[in-house]
């Protein structure tokens, strides 16, 4: 009876192992999966051993060779388990080799020892068992540590596998203990069985049965058990999906990928969804940081799906290798199709360096759960879109409300601002009406008229600002962008504002480096004028303004700084808003309250920006950045100077540089002398076409320089212009200066005056001589030629008239009594011609031949003298007499 | 001008408007108005000083003042915080802020009258005369 039961247990274990083994073999043969092969190899020793036991129990005679082979295979089991663990997780290579070495080293004495074993050979059993247990413990540890990194069914299965492995080790320990204790007894009592033998045998047989069940659960669970596992995992996946706090569709997919990674124990998970063009594109990825691909080739994926089992990543197709290969090179890749309701189909890519215990069926179930994620994602994206729409709506409602409020505030302010000057206009004019009439007039205080006028101007300024503002707002502001020298424009503005500056005794420091903006001249002036008048307004008497222009990369920068009251930080943005008047309570009337708002818009219309830096009590600095312009030498300005030479006598290098730049820009060649003496020397060495002269100079001053110039016959005719800080205009003009400019110099005025005097310098006067007398004609011609004139001589009035129509002459010398067409008829005809009407004519009357000759000679001589004087149409002018006198007068007046 | 002449305090930051008011009042046909002594203040602070140092019959009060809104002075006067122990003056808001809400705010603050800018000379005289006659 005891024997019957005892043999039943190993039989059951054997059946179990046999079934496991056969299933594993079949599974491996079907799929050639390396994991399946290793599972098969673990089951093989167990199956063989229990087959052997069954034979022993049923007292079938077993030859020694069978025993040896069975034992050989049995003792390999721990090593094979380590190999299986290495399939499921990373196992250092040395552990693998050591396990093999321990197996060979410890089992060999037993396997190749004498059979049957003698009592003194007990150590062979002990050694083999110790080796077996050692490796088995290592394998169990490997499986257990893997189990701890997993959750759910996977963890349970790996833990079971680890425990079963330990049990198997214990079983072998009992087997060894049984064999060792039996040896001496059997040696002494060959016929009598060991009293404890049955107990050992029963114990290890039961352990064997338990092991078979454990391995069954761990590595080859029956279908119903697997379903249970995957159902619980699926439920956990679903729960985690639903519990996850997600805001958008992307997050849903990301959560799904994360959960899939944890549940399947994959190294990486990529979720792919079809794009509009049908190609699958990654929508979520969980795993080590890698480059995620834009898209994946469809062919590669189809192939993978068809394969239906993990493939080496390197064999997974070009796209996969290209995108994931670098980072996940050694992995297996599994592609699972993921139908997403209602009608799309995505895919889940699982990357595994080591194999998961989940069967492909289980994985497919998880992929199906992805469909749920799809529904969730769909819902989430709808919700997100709704939320976004709601946010947009509410923000546009807010913006509209703000705009409407701003409009109302603007109108209220506008009404207020318009009423203020109107009050003075209506009030004072009302008062005027009440004054006593004096006939059809009224005698009113002059102040009142002034008040009305000032208020009217203020009102007009306000209206203009509003119109400009409205134009900018409506985008109807037309800018005539052209290269504009902002340094000179600013200088001009400062000159224009100088009365205001003087009234408040403000000092202006200018740092005007040449800079050219692409700007509308009128609008630019408006911008800077606003800033300057603000600065003047908010700077107390005796304060200082600093105005600078500078190139700033591709832009230009204008800065107007004052040392006035300053603007508090919290007000600095508001100053650019309409009707915001901030700052000092004791301020003067702060203009229309639109100036800076308009300025900001004008700057922005230029594509520039404006900002303020300020500190209360330390002044403000407004800066404007405008796009720069490529500096092209303007044709018109170049032609103004025509390359004429200007000598600039100026000791201050900065002023000299500014003036030099301005003049050169206008087309002049400029020589600079730093002292009066140097100026005189330079002028003497090479007389310039004009001289620009400072008064305050080291050594002799400007007045002495002009005195010496005028005293030198050769230099006396060179036009001299003063450009100085010293306001002694009368003295300068009295000394013979052509004009007098007080710094800051109005650039346009100086250039205009220079241009006029340079243009007045005749290149070579063209003279038409008409005289029928060859001798006289020749004499006049020679005289004029000697004076440097370009002479055309004709014999009669007819030709003269034709010639005068053909080209322009500076002077016509004409015999009044020419026989063919006389001088008078010719003059009458010329009078009719617009081109010749204003040409001066010198008429020669030869009542007596000699007198005419004298007159002619005189005329030629004087002309020649004038020419020799070098330039100076002035001297020529009185001679030219008769007509064009008004031109001459203009030029003559100082 | 006798000691009995009414006293008007003009609180107005714009000099032009101060000149105008004074010119209008000085030329008024009504003797009480014409003879009134016109003090002026260009800020709330100056107005408070004036009000605490002497009796004033009428305050012509601008709203947009450099150191605050004129209505705050009206409230202070109504609450007796300014010019304590002095005769309580009538307060007329003279302002270019003419929207209904501005008027409501002025009345709320305790102004006795309201004169919109721009005003005709006759309107100013009439308002001043009306309030002076109440004293």
C-alpha cells in the first residue's frame, strides 16, 4: 500500500513534466523561439529524472548507463535554469560560465565514480548536490530579482519560477541525503531497506511533484490560467488608463505607452497612429531617450505584423533600424496591431532586450486595450479643443471689452481735452463781445487776442494729433520712406527750438554721430520734436538736455535725455498711452496728452520701437530705434557741392567732424585747419572756393582771419561763412563775411548759402560777340579770351540771333549798328525769347569809329580784369549792365 | 472793496482759465459778483491752505488738478475736514468732464453746483451770482 502510494507521486510528477516537456518541445518546434527552447531544456532533466524514478519504482531493471545519463542530465538543470534566466534578464557572462564550470566540476566525480557506489564514495554525492544547490540558488536569485522589477502576473510567474527552482534544489538535497545515509546501511544489510529511506523517497517525490506544478504555472500555464493572468493585467491597464490625470490626447497616448511598458516589462514602447497620408507615425514613446522618427515605412511594419512574433530589431526593416536601431540595437521588436474605434488602426511597437513571459496572445490583448486609449484620446482631444475654444472666446470677449472701454475712455478724454482750449476761446471772445464798441470795432485787451490765438493753436494741434492717431490706427498713414540723415535732421530741429531752449536757459549736449535712417522726413521730425518739446517741458530752468544719434547695427538710435523730474517706474509704460499725463504735479501744461501716444505709433509704423529709461528726480531718456538705410551718396546733394573745395577753420574736433561730414555729404571737398594761422596758410597755398570759419580759435581769432583774408587781394573774393557759438553777426558781416551762422548751425541754411555762392562761381563765362567790323570784333574777342571767357564771334545780327537761340550765353556784346540786322532789332527779337530774355547785353554804339574802338577795348579790358580776378561774377555784373540788373543787385547785397 | 465783499476761491491749474474767470467776474454787471475778491489756487494743496486761513464764500473747483481730483477737496469741505471753524463755502464744480457719471460724482462729493466748460461769460456770472446770493 505504501509502495503503491509512493509510486503514484513520482508517476504524477512524471506525467506533469512529460506534458510540460512535450508542450515546450511542440511550442519550440512550431515557432523556433529561443525562449521556448530554453524552457524545454529546463524541463528535460526533470522529465528524464522522473521517468527514471518511475522505472525504478516499478522495478524495471535499469542499466548503469541509463542511471549515469539520467544523472548527467539532472545535474545540468541548474545551469540550464541560469540560461533561461539570462533569456529573461541581463545576466553577467561570468555567472553563465561559472555555473557551467560548477556543474562540470561537481558532478563529474559522481557521474564517473564506481557504480554502484561504495559507502566511502559518499562525498561524490555530497559534492554534486552542493554544486547543484549552489547554482540553483543563483538561478533562483536571478529570477527573483527580475520578478521584483515587474508587476502583476509577470511578477507572480517569475516568483513562482524562483521558488520552484529553490524547491528543486531542496529536492536534490534530499535525494543526496537519502543516498548518502543509505550507503553504509546497504553495505552492512544488503537485503534490508534503510528504515528512513522511504521517508526520504516520499519527501523528494512530493517536492518533485510541487516543482512540476510550480514550473507549469511559471513557464507553461494552462490556457485558463493564462486567461486569468491577462484578464487581471488587462483590468489593471484599463484602471490605470482611466485613473490617469490627462489633459490632452497626446497625454492619453503617452500614458498608454508608459503603462504598456510597465506591464509588459518592455525596454521601450512606441505607439504609432496613421497620419492623413496613411503612414504610421509615432504618437507616443516610452523608454530610454532616443531619436523618435517622423514616420515609419509601411512595408517594414506589415512584414513585422505578418511575422507575428518578436523579431530581431536589426532584421526589422530599414525604417525601424534607422530610427530605433542606433539606440536599441540588440533588441527584439514586436509589432502589435491596435484597432482604434471607429475605423483607424494603429500599432504598438515593443522593444525588448530580454524576453517577456507574456505570450503574444496576451500582448495582443493589451494592444486591443489601446483601442480604449484611442477612444479616450479622441474624447480628450474634443475636450481640449472645446477648452481651447472657450479660452479663445473668453479672451476675445475680454479684448473686445477692453477695446470698447478704451474707446469710451478715449472719447471722454477727447471731449475733456477739446473743451479745455475751447473754454478759453469762447470765454475770451465772449468777453470781447461785451467790450464797449467803438464804431464797428471794439477795443479789447491784446492779451485776450493772444489767449484766443494760443488756445486755437492748441486746439488745432490736438485735432491734428487725433487725425494722425486715427490714420495710424486705421493703417492709412502713408510713410514716404527715404534715406534720412537723422543727425542733421535732429540738428535742424534743435536749431528751430533754440528760442525755447534759450528761454528756459537749457544747455543742450549733442552727440550726433552720422546715421542714416530709412524714415519719412516729416514724421521723423514729428517724432523727435515731440520728444524734444517734452524734454524741454519737463526740465527745470537751467537744466540740461542730451541728444544723441548713433548707428546701432542695422538700425539707428536717437536718444533724447533730460535731467528733469523723471517718471516713476510704474508710470513708464503708461506715458505712451493716450491722455496719460503722469509725473510731477507741478508740471506745466503737458500738451495734448497725445504726443507720446502718437510718437509711439509713428515709430512703430516705421518698424521701430520706442522706450523710456527714467528715475524719479534724475531725468528721463527716451530712445527711438528706427531701421537704418544703406547710405547712398545722393546725386542731388553731391551735385550741390560739385566737388568745390571748402576750407573749414575750426579748433573743436567734434564740431569740425560734424561740419566736415555734413559738407562732404553735400559733395564738397573739405580741408580742415585747426587754427586761424593754419587756415590762412592753407588758403594762401591753395585758395579754396569757400571758407567756413569759427570765431573762437587758439591764436588769432576768426575776425582777424577774415580781416587778413580780405586784405589779401588774391583771397579777398573767397566767400567766407562764420559758423560759431559767438553771436556777433553784425561784426562778422561788417568784416565782409558772406553769412553768419550761430551754433547749433542750421545745416540746411549753411549748405544753401554755400551752394549759392559756389554756383555763382562761373566756370568760364560764355560770351557772344556780334560785330560786322572784323578788326573791332577781333579786338573784343582777344580781350575777352585773355580774361578767360569762352567767346563766340559772329559778323551780323542775323547770325547772332541764331547763335543766341542755339545756346546759352552769359553775355552778349553787340554792335548796335550792324548793317544786316542791327543791334536794336536783335535785342527786340531776343526780348521775345524766354531763353535769351534775361541774358545781359553790352551794346556798342560807334557814332565815331575811334570812340567805339575805345569803348570796345575798355569793355574787353574790364571783362578781362574781372576774369583775372578769379571768379567773382560780382565784378563782371555791373559791366553787364543794361539788363539782368535785378539779379546782379541780389548778388551784390551783403 | 470792503471787508464785507464776498470772497471766491478759484481752484484751477491753468493760468489761462484763471485769467479768464477773473476777467469775466471783474466785468460782471452784477455788483456783488464784480466786487467779489477772487483768490486763486493752482493745486489742491494751495486750495487747502487758502481755505484754512480765511473765510471763503464760494469755491470754483476744477476737477483735473495736478495733485488730484478736485472732488476730493469737495468731499473734505463737506465733511468739514478742511476749513474747520470757518464759514462753509458753496462749491461749484467747473470742469470739462461733462459726462453724466462725472456730474453724478460731483453731486455725490457734495458740490452745490456744476458748470460745464466751455462756458459763456454770462453763465459763469449767473452761477457765481446765484451762489453768492445764498450766503
